[in-house]
């Protein structure tokens, strides 16, 4: 049982490491639009 828990923790570590965003995308959306607005009080 202890070996199964260790293997599960190792697999979870690899799965979470695979989800990191190291692609340099800078979190910009695929369809980025520029909105220019002027707000008056």
C-alpha cells in the first residue's frame, strides 16, 4: 500500500509539472483586441 501511495505521488508530481506554462506566452489571449475608451465624469 505504501508503494502505491509513493507511485501515485510521483505521478501527480509529473502531471502537475507538465501543466506549467513555460512557453513564454505572457498570458495573452488568442484573439487579442484593443479597446480604446474615454471616460468622462
